[in-house]
């Protein structure tokens, strides 16, 4: 094996002078740095598959990042993120300096983790529409061939589709079987659940979906072929779906653009009053919005989706008579608007937990509830239903037609929401179901609470690792003295709140600020950004 391993490794050298770190997004950077990194991630996935005797997934994507970037991340058997302990093993393998060092590290990891390298393994992988993905999947296949790891190339998929397939394969034939492990199976599962969750109601009004010129465009188009328009009333117009010109990917479009710029994509020109939503480049984030000729742009982000879903599901649980049995909770990050937290805790009377940024943190916190609703403000999130919750929906004997209706709707909604990871397509269907049940427009949805004006600013720094945090990333531990400066500044603003944290994907710090007025929020963000710049230069 050694000669075959070393020959394959030599085809995919690591770029010298770089230290690579596995993070929330896996390894993500300029695509021309990734060939050797991806080969080594393939080695790691083979080890993990053999350790767990399960299928492991790998997704090649850079999500909302610009076209020249790409990334590689590992998907665990249940369809969630790579176990945190293994992030360190990934970092260790990728930073092995020579081909001989890599082989030695690989064998040492196998020995330390008691992995039989002769055991069967299995890895599936997919990529988004970036042309650089073709070369990277070739590096993966070389890693699997070199280590005799069985593998399957799933082609071009959204990130949530690859997560879905990984879970389906690993639960096949068990009581927790999740679905058919194919792209077609994905479409059928969520289309069927959509029809059932609507309960005969119809979606009101057309929806324009901006797909950021990424993989979500063609996949949404495929999905819609499975949705009976006569039964659902669901009329969708897909825009920004040009995947033939890769340089357009995430260019002035998509969920990240809408969230960070707080305005609609300029193309196609926004139609006042029309209903819009945006996916990001790999279709795991969702943002809703509309424009009004008088009041301008209004955005319904992850906080809004989270509170809408939690409110709807909590009402159904009460109607089903399960509110004493099932514990419902909402998980947020420090980026959640303070008004949304207040609304969920005070009005909905549901507990809110704050975790560090990154879906892996929210996902694990949400799993502690029977029904855990988590969304980052950027629109990435889902609702997790425990085995006990799903059993209660199925086995509770209804005592009235209203209770039966609530139980049936909860069962359909738990099938409708992609349980593996945030999924823009599945989350969009959930929003449409809730609005149809409530007979709400986007403006009705927006009246539930008033966001505190906020601003997010990116500050380029010399070394992002010099900025370390605690208290779910809401306070800075390092550099010394910077948090005191921020605290002093925040006191000067009504309803002021601000924090700074290192970016997970760029050598920069992100500054978030909110206050009672737009001008105060902008000013607070600018002042904190100045302090970060002073300490980070």
C-alpha cells in the first residue's frame, strides 16, 4: 500500500508556506491551494468511515464565497457536521509537511484510533457548480484508490442534498430510515411533505427565487417538477440561475448579498410589492424580502424565519395536547437581533439558548430539545424533531378533529424540514406552508416585532487568530483591553449592543452593532470597527 499511497500523494502536493485549519466550513480558500488539501481530506474520510463502519460524505463547495474560492468539508453518518474531535485530525493530516510525513501521520492516526485499514469503508461526495470542483473531486478519487476505499461520485448537488443522501444511506433498513438515497428521492420526499403540510391550503401569490447563479437554480427547477401546482398554488419564478458563466456566482445576488448589503439584488430590477427570497451559492441559506415604493426594502432573515417556525410549531404542539410532554427551544447566535430574542422569550414564552457562530454549535444545542429550532441570522438553519416527538405525532390518539389536524400537520412538517442541515429549499417550503396556514403576506409576517437597526462590518486584520472570545463569542478575551473599549462605547447608545469576533473563513474580524436608530447603529459599528483596526493592525 505504501508505494501506491506515496505515488498518489505526489500527484497532489500541498502548497508550501500555508498553515491550514479545519473550521466550521471545513477547509475553504482560493481554489488553487486546495488540490493537496482535498486529497488529504479524502484520506481522513476513509479513516472515519472505517472507524464508524458507516458511509461518510464529502462536499466540495465554497458556499457564498466568490467564484475563485472553493472548499471541502466532511459530513458525518447522520448527515450533520464532522465531529469536533476529528477536526483536529483533519488539520493534522493536511499540515503534514512531506509525502512521507503524511503516510506516517495517516498510519499513526489509524493506530491511535484503533482503525483497521483493511476494514471496508464507504465515502460519497458531490460538488457545486464551480469549475475548480472537477479537479478537486479527482484528488478525492485518487485518495480513495490509494487506500482501497470504496467511493461514489454523486455529481453536482446542493450541500443539503449531499447531507440528505449521507443520512439516507446510513439509516436505510432501520426504524429511523430517512428516505431514498438519491437526488430523485430528495425531491419526492420534500414535495410529498409539502402537499401534506399544506392540508389543502394554497400558497398565496407568486414567489421570485434568486438562486445567486449557483447550484440551487437547476436543482430548484428539478424539484418544482414534483410539486403539483393545482394542489398547492405554488408558483415560482427562478432568477439569477446562470450556471454557465461561473464568474457570476454570488455576484450581487444571493442570500449573503441581501443580508450583508441589506438590499435586494440589482438584477433583475426588483418589482415593488413582489414576494422574493434568496438562496446562497450552495443553497443552504435562505432570506426573504420585498421592496415597497414608499418604505423601501424590508428583509426577513434567519431570526424572522426562526421565530415564525417556532411560533407556528408551538401553537400546533399546544393544539395537539403535547405541550406538557415536548420541550421546544430556540437556538441563536450573538448575531441574532435583540428584538427577535425578546419576542421569542417574552411573547412566545420559549427558551432561547445562545451558542458560538457555526451551524455545528447550533445543531448540537438544538438536539437537546424535543423540538429544537435553530437559525443563524444569515438564514442558515433548520428545525430538529427528536424520535420521541415524531413518535408522539404518530401514536397520540386524537380526542377531537382539531387535535387530529394538529397531529397530522406536525407529522408532515417534521418530514418537510430537512433534519440534516440548513436547507434553503426545504426551509422555503416550511415558510410557504406557515404563511398559507396563517393566511399571511410577507408584510403580516413582518409585524410580529420590529428589528433593532443593526450593522455588520468586516475589518481586515493582520492576524485574526489574535482575536479570541468567550460567552458564546459575545465578548473578547484578546487582545487585552479591547473589550473594555467596546463596553465604554456601547454605553453611549440607546439599546446599544456590539461585539467583534474573528471570521471563520477570512483573515478579518466581523463587527456587529445594534441600537435604537439606524444612525446610532451605523455610528456604533464604525467606532467599534476603528478600535478593532487599531488593535489588529
